[in-house]
């Protein structure tokens, strides 16, 4: 693999194009469920139909992530981004048409969009390592997450305003334009080694990626902690916050303020970690991840709503103190030929399977009560990162010996 030249990010044209493509894909990924939710308010969909469309999107995403990781290691990462983005872009007008005329057509198109979303994620992650030199990767990952967070902060209001004058199908069509940017903007990087002879089956290659992940105990420990936090704390608060906002505080303002506060906290965390290099990077990252435990703890206690908002700010801040070093360490430590497959394992377990946690939380609340579920989730959010920190290589997110 050819060396990557270390130049400032703003002078690295390949990174700027990658940043634009990643930002466009993030906006398009966020927009679809939001627009489908607006379609319910517009009486174009029922709540049950919305649930079906969101479910098939998740199924497409989860199915495509491991395959996308294998393909991104087998072929050019740039090519995988291109075809994944084109697939999602082509599905957008079909989804818009189906929304007006056929739920089946809409479901197929949304599923295809989920496939495009899932396939491009590990390719984008590996491509970042190809176009940005090691010393600047943490700053690059922070810049990418800043774009995602700003989108999350501003897009709901802008989309709602657009929905006043533009119909939902046309807005869905607009997401196709975003996917075209995601597909066409990034530039190829240094490339990966292509072995001679035939290639093994996709499953065998994915298993090879799992073996690579097992060579890094810090990665398995951190992934276990992240998955536990998302499956319990993130899922529980996603269900509990709207209920508590309505029943305890009798206002939707707490819900809106808390979600906005989380994004603002994440922006602050990304800005800090883009320049801060803690000496014990892994432990600092895991400590940031554990801060999410304050959210279910705050929801459990009869506190002033301002306290709830503060816990979300701190949780958002902490999650980026984890995310950016985590992505950077994965890009640094993992064999470049297997990076996309290891990244796909990360996305598959931590984010792709998050709906399983959401599906179990509501029955658990009905069975054991809100307080019990929130208390258990708070304990898990604190305990899982602490347990991960006990793995020796977790201190610096590295399997090699580091000099001070």
C-alpha cells in the first residue's frame, strides 16, 4: 500500500471530498425516517405502515453491513462507496413513487436504501484511513462527526419548514440527490492489496475479519461496552424520555430540549477531542462512554427538568470523547487489508442491532416497571465501560507497547 502524505486537512482534497460525501450520506440516512414520520402526520402513512418501512430499512442495513465490509476489503473502497450510494440514490424516487401508490413498492425501495446505507458505512471508515495520514486521523474523524452532529441539530427544523411548501415524496426524492453526492464526491485513496488467485466466500472473509478483531483485546472489550450502553441505556432512554416528558413534566419541551442538548454536547465533545490527546486515550474514551449512565439515572430521579437537560449535554459530550478515539484507534491498529471488515463488525453489533434493544425495553418496562429498568440500565452503562477498562490493552486502545 502506498504511503499517505501528511498534509493539513483543508489542503487534503481527497479528505475534503470524503468529508462532503460522508456528510451527505449522514444527512440522507437521517432524513428518511424523519420524512417517513412526517408522512404519518400528513396522513400518507399509518403508524403501522411507518413501523413496517422502518423495520425493512433496518433489515436491509444489518444485512448489508457485513457484506459491505467484505467487499470494501476485497475491492476498491471508493468503488463500494460509489455503488452503495448509487443504489440508495436510485431507490429514492422509487420510494417517493411508492409512497403515493404502493406500500409494497415503497417497502422494497426503503429496504434497498437500507442496503446502500449499510454497505457504505465500513467503506467510508476504511477510506478515511486511506486518504488521511495517521497523525491527522483523530482530527479528521472529529471533523466528520462534527458534520454529522451539525446536520442532526439543524436538519429537523429546516426539513419541517421545507415540508410546508414541498410534498414529502419530493423531499424523499431530494435524499436521492444527497446520495448522489455521497457516491460521487469521495476520491480513491491509496488502495488495498489484492491477492492473487480466487477469493474465498463472503462468509469466510467476514470470519477472517472477526479473527482480526480477536487479535485486539481492547477492540473486543470496547465494542462490548459500546454495545451494552446502546442496547440498554440508549434504548431505555429512547423509550422512557418521551413518556417521562409527558407524564412527569407534562410538556414535550423536555423531550425537545434533551435531544437538542445531547447534540450540542456531542458537538462540544467533538471540538475538544479533535485537538486533545489524552495520555491514556483508551481509559479516557471509556470514561466518556460511561457518562451516558447519567441519563437513565437522571430520568429515574424526581429532579428538575433542567437536570435532565444537563445529563444529556454531558452524555453527548462523553459519547464523542469515545467515538473519535475509537474510530482512530481502529484505523491505526487493525490490519489495513481487514479494516473494513472489522469496522463492519463494529457497526453491526453496536448500531445495527440497536433496534433489538428498543424492541425489548418496552416489554421490560411493562413487566418490571420504569424505575427498575432505568436503574438496571444506569448500572450497565457505568459497569460495562469499567469492565472494558480492566483489559490491559484498553488503556491506550493499542496492542503495541507505547512510549510516553
